């Protein structure tokens, strides 16, 4: 991609040179804030997220106040800023009319003949301006900083001729759509690999490794046939509830949906159960204990621990029978084959929080091979899962490279490092 024919100094060290015909001016000379309250007008409530953009959430969405009169009117083509997330580039050019939270700011171009709002959506998501917004935000802690309009307006930004703004938008819309499509394809591959992994696990822990083994009817609708030599066990004979007090020296543990029991320090920003300030009621977990998130077991938030530590009283801890190898049990209880038992043993109101009801769980039964066969299955699954995990990791690396390409492409184009006027 070629550079512009001529450049000039931007006047600021952090941007260096800009194309010769570009200007550099305060945002307040390009955008003005619009603060129109919804009142009694009929506008749909809009939600703004980084992943989905600007959407109309479900009507029964929880947390929506009854009185929306103080909500702001947003018109198609206006610029929306999440004041608390401006430091992370949360800006969007509205593609629909609606109303938004009072904590958002709405701006419109002062001169629509010289300004492409979509162009500035790309600019304000660029790392250069994101860092400027972060420095200009006020508050305590990153998550509660707000970028107020006077500070936002005082920040300087690039101002190319409008025909160049439009050319850049056309180019970036096309290139970003192409990259997003490649990312989507890779994500679809990952989902298929995850499904393959779960099917391999379910097949091994319910059918064994010998395809020629005689089979028998399990009597369980979702399970079907099992190897004839496998033994039938009631849940109470393989799982015994235990609860011992943890200590201050015990490491904090949690249960993550996709990883089972993990050290809380290894959560890396994942959505795990937040620790309470008072941990006096936390329970002791020993290696080999089976741990269930009481309200999320039906979704698969369970696992056999490899760690010693303590965990919230919101979890249920079980000792495993000697008839269960811990690693086999981890595959078994986290599999699609056993999950219906948790679903049917949980009760509650709503689609997420359902308590595991032990009297119902104790009515279920399962079929298990000998501990020797369990060990063979674990060896097989460890190998197969490692191979699939490696394939997933490769796809994730490609996705990261694609995302980096998208970010660098936007950065080079909106700062004038490359000339795309004739690229479309």
C-alpha cells in the first residue's frame, strides 16, 4: 500500500506526521453534544456492547428501569460514547434510532458536509486516541473513570477532507468485513473441534474403547446401551457429601465452566465466583474431591480438583468412591453423558440459577468399568484431548493474528500512514 505524496508535522509528538492536506483540530470543533431526553416519545431502548454493537435488547431484559424519561434520544448517524468505557474505545456511529442510558454521551457532527461520523468511530477506537481518552478520564479506578464532554472536546484529532474520510470508511468497512469473516470461520472451526472433543469423551466414558464389546440396555433414556460387563452404581454409592472448614492458609479455588476446578489466581479475568470478604464459612477442598457449583452444575460447572485449597460455601463438595479414578471421574462428570443427571436434579426459577437438589441426584445411577479400564480410558482421552486442544490453540493463534492485522490496518489508514483513496 502506498503512502501519501506529501506529509507535514502534526505538531504533536505522539502522532508525528500527517498527510499534507489533513488538519489537526480539537474534537469540540468537529462534534457538539446533543442531550435530548426521551420524555414521552416512543423510542426503543438500545444497548451498546463491543461484541454486538448497537442492539435492541429483549423486552423482558432484567435491569431495565420502568421510567425511561431521563434516557437520551439517539438518532441514526450520531456518535455514541460510553463515558465509562471511552478509555477502551467504546464509540459507535448509530445505525438506528433509539434511547440510551443517561451515562452515555451523544454527539452530532457540527458540519455534516465536512464530517463522516463513521470515520471518527474508527479514529476514536484507535489505540492513540484511546490512550488520550484514558488520560483525560476522571474517577477512581479504571472501571469507574468517566470521560466528560469538556475533556473529550479539548482533545485534538485528525481532520482529513471529507472525501478522504469517506474513502477511508469504504476501504476499512470492506477490509474489516473480510477479516471478520475469516475470524468467524476460524471460530466455527474451534466450535466444531470442541464438539468433536466432547463427543469423543462421551463415547469413551459410556461405551468404552472396545467397539466389539457386547452391549446391554442401560435403562437410561439419554444413555442408551453400555458395555455388558460394566457395573451399575447408584449415585450415593460413588459420591459422598463432605464439608470441612478451610483455613486462612488454604489457597482460594473456584470452578470454571470450561476448565473445572482452578486456582482463583489463574482465573485471568474469567467470570468465576467472586470471593466474599468474610471467608470464615469457606470449605476445605482436597485433591480428588468432586466440586459442584450448586447453582451452575446443570450447565457443567463441576470438576474433580487437582488442588488443595478452600472454596465458597456456594459449592457442594463430594468424596469419590474408590471405585472411581479421579481423572476418569473428571471426564465422566463433566461430560455430555452425565450432564442430564445434573439438569434433572436441579430446580429453581429462571434460565441460569438452578440449585442442585441432592435428594433428586441420589435417585440417579450410572455404569462404570473397572478401575483398570478407567485408567486405560483416561490415557486414551488425555492423548485425544491434547491433540484437539493443540488444533484449537492453532486456530486461536490465527484469530489473534487476524485481530492484530485488523487493528494495525485501521491504525495505519486513519493516521494517514497509507493512502487508500484509490483502493476501492
